[in-house]
């Protein structure tokens, strides 16, 4: 059993200028979360949003400014890192270059002590005058260390490299040794801070699935930090999306994808990125946006949204994922027309870059009327031709423009 609970956790870094520290924006603000036993949690967000800081606070490598962190039933705010039963893998893991793979993995164990009872030469517990066993801390034996290293090596498929030095390994093999060093310790919680970001794309994909397998095998709780939303979506049982030190949304990958709570999460999760348009919605479900095109939601679709928020009309940001657009033959209530700018035929699907304003100048950057659709097409439209794009009304996202929050009920 190993749960991790954070309640109202804050981190303000003390900089040299102590006076300014009080007014400093926290690196992490009001982080609240209960992580269940054996979950695979991913912290994701742009660089500088507070992911590593949160992870380091859980590890005990960074002091907590305010709030509480619990591991199982223990408040660990003041527990030393080595006593937290957690292990951390960093982006810039450093293996000892002069040691073999075996020794790199064994090294940490040689330094650690294990709780045991006093024993005689034959390994039988020695009793005190009251007949009780006598607790002692002792070093791991050679045999115990060997058993742990061999087991980790087997899990990671690096048994044949145990005698090699790190320089004779590929990047992926070295990364596995770094993981191996944490596995031998058999921790309750694994903390991984962008462990794959130094690897090339192909290896990253392989290691991604290896880490998922590792999680299944070890049955431990994993907390994994990445700035890559694809990694987050494919690895996490739940994802925590962060921005500027604040948790934006916590949820299963599909829930974040289907029901993003605000424009930030909506834009961060999913590729190609969601299309956003400034617009206005009226109580009958009519949405006017980009170059005065209009669509009208059916009663059923309109019922997904908060009528009180819409009121007599609301300025909104409308969001549509590229995959929720279809190329139609004839227009309907939910369709718009667009001029095709660029076509990327990927074989299995086509990405269409188009503009909702057929008189718009060609934008090199995304303009306010540009739209991206991804579709399976039998025949790709010609550049500069006009197409009809139908929007899946069940998959439309509507955000209050003032707050950027979803108005979905
Ligand atoms: N040791 C430090 N001292 C002062 N500020 C720091 C320190 N470490 C991180 N920060 C700041 O805290 C914020 C969060 O950083 P970090 O947790 O490393 O973000 P992430 O891992 O999401 O990229 C950033 O603004 C960063 O500059
Ligand atoms: Mg970081």
C-alpha cells in the first residue's frame, strides 16, 4: 500500500532577496491531490509550471512552504528523503562511469541499512533476558544485494550488460540502468522527472512502453513528470495538467480530452491542436464566429451547456478538435465553408489547413479565421477550392471568453 496525498501544498523559493520573497509568486500554489496505491500519475504542463518542484517536494528534496504531504498514513513534511521509501529518476541521471552496470545498481544498496534482529553465527535470532528479539540496523549482505540486482536486471532485460561500463551502452540501455538503480531499492513510490527527454524519438517510444510494463510488473505507485502531452496521454492512468504553479485539471486521459475544463487544457491536450474561435452564442443555440459564419446547435446539444451562463447572449471562445470536423457534400445547420490552403496527405488521414474567410490573405501563422481539419478522405480537395466543413455538435467546446472556463454542465 502506498498512497500519496497532497493538501494545499505551496512552494515559494527563498531567493537571495529575502524581502522580496514574501511577495514572490509561488512556484506551486494550493496543490491538492490524493494519489491512490499503484496509480500511474503524470504531471504535465509547459516548462516552468512547477512539475519538478512538486515532485521534489514529494521526494523531500525541496522544503514545503505551506501545506501537507502524506505518504500512506505518515505526514512526511519533516521526514528525510532517505526515510520516505521513494525513489527518483531524473532527466539527467548520472551513472558512475568507472563502475560496471552491476556496481552502479548495487552501489545505493551498499550504503543503505536494513532493519533486522540480532543473530548468532548460524543466523538464529539472539534473545534478550526477557526472551525478546533485539532489533538492529545492518548492512545488506552480498547475497541480498546480488538477488536484488539480478532481479532488476531481469525485469529491465540488461542481464547481459552487467559487467559493462556505462560508456559501452546505448542511451536506452543507460536509461534502463538508471531505472534499475531505483528498482533494486524496491520503493513504494517511483518518482520520474522527464526520464526520457534525452533520448531520440524512436527510443523514447520504446522506453515509454517499457515503463508502462514496468509499472504493471512492480505494482508500485508511479508519479511521472513530462512536458509532452503525448507521453502524458499514453502513460497516465490520471493526468494532472499544470500551468503557472496551479493545477488546472486532474483526470483520466480521455476525460481531459473530451471535457477540458478551460481553454488551456483544451489547447494543451490533443494533436493537431484544437481550433479556437472568438464568437457569440445566443439562447437559441446560434453561434456566430470567424468571419460571421453561423452554426446552430440542436436542442439536445444546447442542453449540454449552462443556460444561465449563456443568459441573453454570451461572448465565447468556441473550440473544435480537427478530428471532429468532416468534409460534407451539402451544408447543414452545423456546417461552415472554408477555403483550402494546404493539404497534408498522410496516407491514413489528411490534414486540411483552411481559412473560414475566403478573402483572407494567406496566413503563415494561424490567423483568427484559420481552421485545421483531420479527416479520412477518398479524394483530397484541391488547394484554394472551397469546402464545406461539418462540426460534430456533440464534440463542440464552448468557453466563456471572460473566464476562459468551459460552460459545459
Ligand atoms: N531552486 C530554485 N530557486 C528559485 N526558483 C526556482 C528554483 N527551481 C525552480 N524555480 C522556479 O520555480 C518555477 C517552477 O519550476 P519547475 O518546478 O522546475 O518547473 P517545471 O519542472 O514544470 O519545468 C519556475 O518559475 C522556476 O524558475
Ligand atoms: Mg522540470
